[in-house]
C-alpha cells in the first residue's frame, strides 16, 4: 500500500506520548499560574528580583552569545531556522515532524503575542513582556524536533533526551532574553509553558489528519 504525503513516522511517537502530555499539563499550569501571579506588574519581584541580576551576564563574550541566540527568534532568524528545520525533516522523510514544528511554532508565537495584552505585564515601563515569544518559539521547535528524533528509542532514554533537549533550548533562549533585558525570567518560563502545552496537541492532531489522508 502506498503511503500518503503525511504518512508515518508519527509526529507523536507512542513511546513519547505519556511524557509529552505530562509536559503539556505542566506547561498549561506554569503559563496560567505565572500569568495570573504577575499580571499587571511592571517591576521584578520575588524570584525575578534575584534572578535578573544573577542571569544578566554583561560584557563579551556573553553579550555576543546572547545576541546570536536571540537572532534565532527574530523574524529573519526564525524564518531561516524554520526553512532549515523543514528541509532536514523532509530530507529525513519525516513530513509529519515538519508540519508539527511549523504549525506549533506559529500557534505558540500567536498565543504568546495574544496573551501579552491580556496579562498586561510591562518591562522598562512600556514593553509588554509576558510570556516570552522568543522562548516559546525555540522551545516549540526543539520539542517537535525531539519527538521526531527520539521516537525510535526505548521509553526511558527517549523521555530523558526529550526533556533535556526541550529545557536546554528554553533555558538558552530564556537566558539570552534576560541578559539582553528583553524579559523577566518568569516571562521566559511562561513562554516555555505555552510551547509545552501546544506541541503535543499539534503533533497529535497532525497524526490524526495524516491517518485520515493515508489511502
């Protein structure tokens, strides 16, 4: 039987499905709790007050590294990253992963942009900051990529690698955003939470649509 364009391998492999949905629940709760807790604020309080100084590594090479990481989430950098990601997925015969990554990124960035005016949290007095779209972007793409890359492993190693990759990507971008003064640390956690919530849902939907389109 000839497979359709969006045929297997799955975007959400069975071995990673439990871990993915646990991360999704954690993501929803994180984004919700932080959003409610910091809504309407405009100064670093609580953990942010301590972490802003601890994470803001000034001077080179840290500023240069942060700028490079930040570029990945900027419009041009994001477009280039998505093209490379999609090309690699298609070359590896993983169209479902490509679709999941692109759609999840668009949904995540859309949600983080839409949530900013709702939470009304400001940084530097005039810029809406919660949740971080840059962090959401890179975490969503890393999540989708990890699902595709580790789905063929045993559950234990696959789950561990998934968690490491997603949180490493989110942490790197989060640090860059704090170092550059674009976000509070909790803003980046909120962006990560949105990505965690979105990717498993998009991957599951991609698999369902693909299964229906497969002859």
